């Protein structure tokens, strides 16, 4: 990936602690012009094997307090843990497992009429998961991160980073609510997530 525009590094104080933030923009000739973020702690360079969370954008969960999925809670968990232990969150702007916001809302409408999250994607002509991870490897490489502990409940995510040495998987513990119980069950049964 050559055509990536990289921002300066700025400070971002959050409810969970103070991070450094840097943006990575895919230029149009390289992908869809998406802008991704790296949120990292000041001590990142000194940590031998940092904790890394690759968080896929979920506008409804991350910003609108949706409890239909567990993304918002996962992000909060990741920020709190990484602020304490040091490491990095890569905010991966591939909304709705990369089907985009409009399609995700259509998938939600199908879910309202009884489809599960995977069946709804299929109904719209998408695979259950359309995400790609080249930009994630680019960002890790940019920071010289060769070894990491991956914060995820999704073992498939470990396979999507073949050039990274993942020495450990750290699970995220989320308590299901009545709205996301079925969603979490589908992720477990059909997408191989470990809860
Ligand atoms: Zn979500």
C-alpha cells in the first residue's frame, strides 16, 4: 500500500485516559478513500509486545449507544484496558463488516423481520464478512509492531493478519443484554466467535 496519507500525531484525552491519535487516509487510487485511526498510548514504543485492538467501525454501536450489537461495549472495554496496560486501538473504518452504513441499515430492517445478522447479509448479496485487513497491516508496520497481543473474541481476525506475530489472544468480556443476545449467539455459532 503506497498511497496512504498519514496525519501528524495529536493528543486525544478521553474518558478512559489520554491517547495519541494519528489518521491514515487511503487515497482514491488505493481503496475507497477511507480514513482510519490509530489510537495509542505514549509508552507504545517501550512495550515489547503491546496489546492491540483492531476495532471495526460500527457507527450505531460506537457513537449512537446501540445495544443491538456489542461493538460500543467492546470499544469501551478496549480503551479502558489499553489506557491502563499500554498499546494501540486501530479504528478500522469498514462499517458493518464492510458493507457500509446504508446496507447495514437494510440488513437491520431484514433482521427486524426475522433474519439473523449472517442471513441478512446473504439476502443483500454480501458475504457474512466483507472486511479486508491490508490497511491494518500497513498501520502496524508503520509503528514497527511485529509482535502483539490481539484483543478480540474473533479467532478469524488472527488469521486475517498473516504477517503479524500474534503471541496471545485477549478476550473481551461483555454481558449480553436482551437485544444483542441473539446477535452474540449468531456470531458465536456462525462466525466462530468465542464469547
Ligand atoms: Zn456493532
